[in-house]
C-alpha cells in the first residue's frame, strides 16, 4: 500500500495519542485506533481505561452502555467487564464465563493520553516521545491550542507533508515569508530520540513577530533564525515557529523573544483515515489568553489547508502510484529518509 512495500501500513509497537486527557471521563467514548474500535473511560479513582470496544456477545458497541463502578456494562444484554477486561457478569447465567476482553495500556502524561496497541511484551513507557524536548514537562512553558482534526487520508501523507515544508508558499501562500523554504539548505541530524531537520535563515522583524512578541519589542536589522522539524516516529512530529538565535547589534536574544512549537500527533484510524492531533507549546507570554486565541485561529486555518490538500491526494494516490512512478525532488530527501525508517519498523514487526 502506497508508499510502502506491503499492505500493512500500521507500525503497532509505538505509543500513539488516543485522546486529550480531558476527553476521557466517566461517560464512555469510542474511537477507532489502528483499525480497532476502542472504548475509553475513567475508573472511580480517575484512571483511564482502554478496552476493545465491541461486546464479544453480539458485537454491540460498549460505549453505548453504562458504567457500574469500574466495570462497563453492555447496553444490549447486560454483559459486564471489569477495567482489566475480565467478564464479571452474564445476566442470563450469573457467571462471567472466564472470558477476558482485550485491554490496552494507557499512559496519561499531562494533557495527553497515550495508548500502546502493539506487542505487550515490548510496551515501555520510556518510549513515549520526550516531553522535555517540547516543553510539556518543563516549568516556564505553556500548552495551548488543543485540536483534533479528522483526516480522510492515510497517515503517511501527513508525515510526508510535515517533512517537506516547501509546500508553505503554495498551500499556505497567505503566510508571509514562506518563500525561504523553497531553496533554503537543510541540515539533517540524527538525534537520540528524533531525526531533525534545521533550516538557517536571516530575516528582519516581520508582522508575525508583532503577533508573537509584541510590536514594543521590535529590533532593527536582521536576526538569525532557524526552523526546526523533529520526527520522533510515525506518531509525532514537531515543527517550530521562528527560533531566533541571534539579533544583529545585540549581545543576546531579548528574553521576551521566546520559542514556539507546533506539535503534530498522528494516530491512524483506518488504513486511509487519520486522527490528527494539534497543539502548541511556548515559553513566553505564558498568561496571555488573547495570544492563545490568535494562535489557535491561525493554527486551525493552516492545519485545515494541509488536511484539504491531503484529502484530495488520498482520493487518487493508490491508482496513480500504479500508473506513474513518483517524481522525487532534492527537497524530498528528508521525507524519503523517514519513509525508510518507517519501512524498517514495518519490516521488523512483520
């Protein structure tokens, strides 16, 4: 299945975002993850539970049932399953039949709930992408802009999109400064937990800087800025706003000019649909709700443009790949590198 060698396109031995933490409550919800319906809810003590979402009796959705203590009761015939999946009641025979419904490990870290649906023997919470990299567990950072966009396209199309930012001046032509991504050289780095791309540019103060830092902090002349993209795995990619490393005429970057990161959670729903999780972190203007709102409006528009483009490609990509070999440019090198990494993960699991 495009662009991989086999039909299997899910790397299962990864931690994927299953929900924002605030979504999981005492009211059960169902979400299809990696092709499987999963019901999620909280125990009376507040722990998140993830369980295969169809009752094994008549395959009725468990999310349409109710909670009884920490157990979920099917709304069709009353079969009850404990939080560990054990069937604790079949009303017609007053027994649990020794059956156990599949459950999945959930790790709640700050605003995110991560799920492991791969080999239980390889489940290791240390494999969750490193929060310290993007400020989710550091003081002096703010989380904002939590959005979930349904994407009617395979997850790899989103990965490709994020690894090739030369689309910025075209798909996102309303954003000033996108032309620098056309030909700016990229520096690729293999890090311990990510494959990183850096683009180094010089730029004057822009209108976007006004929005981020406030016009009162304008500087004259050029600054040195880098754009950073980190591929942590098929489940998460980080892109940066402007990361200003030096300002002409100043000994250091003013503390009011901080860092902004855009996080892209990528959880396959089915082979051709994806849950696209968006949120941002920053280390400046930490109590500014107006900036939160402005960034959210901008972010939803930009991510929505990517979603529209990917959905158009998805409609024809499978047949197109059979007719015509993909034309790759130099700018595709990072995306191809990432495809190779994902193919290696698929081969290892296969």
